[in-house]
C-alpha cells in the first residue's frame, strides 16, 4: 500500500487534467449535435475519465473498492470508448462486444483480487494489460485508416500519443507485474512514478483534444464540400466551377495546351416538370449529372450552373476532340431515359462548345459557349453548335 502523502504531490497534475477533461467534455457535448460519427463515444469516454481521475488521485483516502476497482474500471471503460469513437469516426469495425467483455472481466478481476485475494501485482497486470491492448489497437487504427480528405498531422499525433500510452502501461506492467519493481513503490513519488503518472495525466486530455480536432476537421471538410458542390447533383457549384476554370486557364496560358468549354441545357425541361412533376424533373437532372461524372477525365471540371444548365471544362482538348466527347455524351443521354416512380422519362440535351484562345478571359469564353448553346436551341435542340 502507498504511504500517506505519497500521492498528494501529484494532485495538482490531476486537478489540471480534470479541468482539461471537463473542458473537452463541454466541447464534445456541443459538437455532438452535429452528428459526426464517434462524437458520442468520445463524450462518454471523457465523462468516464472525469470519474477515473479523482478516484485515482485520492487513492490514499478512498476505500480500495473505489480507489482500485472503480478507478481502474472507469479507466478501462474510457479507453474502450475512445477506441470505439475512433472506429466509428473512421468507419471501421468497433468491436464493442469484445471490448465490453474485456471491461467486465477486468472489473471482476480487480474486484476479486481486491476483496477476496488482495494481490496488487495481479491488479497491475489486469489494469495496465487492458489499457495496453486498447491503445495498441487505437494507435494502429489511427495510423492505418486516416480519412484521405483530412490532414495527416492530427492522425499521426493521435497514433503517437496512443502508442506512448501503450508503452507507458506496458512498462508499468512489465516492471511491477513481473516482479522487477517493488510493489511498495507502486504509488510512491519516485522519479519514475512521477514521470509515468504525469505523462499519463497529460496524454488523457491530449487524446481528447485530438478527438475534438478530428470532429472539427470533419465539420470543416463537410462545410467546404457543401460550399463547393451542388447539393442535389454533387457537381461543382457555379462559383467553384468558375474558380477552378480560371485556374485551368492560367495553366493553359503558362503551358500552352488547348482548352474547351462545353455548356449544356436540358431540352424542354419545364415541360418535363409540368407533365411528370418536379420530383421526376429532379431525377432527370440526377441521371444526366451521373452520366456527366462517369465520363470525366483527370483534370476535367464539371459544374451545375443553375437550374437545368450544366458546364464542362475540357483541358488538353482540341475543339475537334471536345466535339467528339460532347456528341458521345449527348447520344448517351438521349439513349438512356431517367427513371422515376412514374416510369422512364426520355430527355435530350442541347450543347454549345467554345475553344479558349490565349488572352480570352473566362467571362468571354463563357459568353462564346453560351452563344453557341443559344444557337443549338434555335437549331432545333438535341444538337451541338461550335463557336467559331
């Protein structure tokens, strides 16, 4: 058992950690409304830690049932919930049942080796062993399954902190569990114990902060996607399309490659809405946007310019090549009707095509393609007109 006064020197560390965990809990509580996967599990992990830390810090004052069984049980629960949160966030298997079984068996073991057979060594093996298993899995999970749209730094840091937590508990398990260390010094204020417990106390809120950062990264990614993509079709919005087109035009100027702009408009779209309903009209838009995205090449930029009008920027493409691509898309659209609850809905598309010339701005290129599209409408629709 620890001598009186052996733990209080670490109380300021645990108090700071408790406050940081409380702050993280408030943050996760506010973020859970966003519905990001894993947030609720991380929130529950923080709540468990809020109970774990006082029980651990006051182990010289509280009865063993609280200071050993409850504290280490909450520690195992918090670690498991943190892993589950990471798995849910990354869309990986959560292994809830094995983890729940580990927590139950761990608590039962701690209880048995506290009340029935008092063995500190076995309790160390149970508590640190469970933490080792969970954080080794967490380190691998964060390292191996980072979401490609997110920055790698948060995941690498999370993996490193999880690995460090694993190593700290592994060292504790080996040192005390195998008999190398004196159990009388288990909670004494030796340099090794102070370092180990201080690092653990720092890693607990650190990992929670990284969880908050991952949620915020996801929310930022979602907000960016919604700002740049049309909510119905998933294509670029008009503003995003124009920005990316101007970037491509700048590259075309610097590298001297051909570039074309294709504008497309659904024929008689108002009649489709009037005859079949607006939901059917939406299905037509979705069907054509899917065809458009299927044929995209690396570097191509597709966008919904508003209503039933679409645009396609074709870098590294001559006017003749662009005409062939556009005609193939037009024929495919006419050959594959859209599907709705009312049955198949045939539709066609008129197209206007313009080639970029050095010195022409995007508004000028767009105007040229728009004039060609207007000519295609005047020519009877379901055709392509080139701006010469």
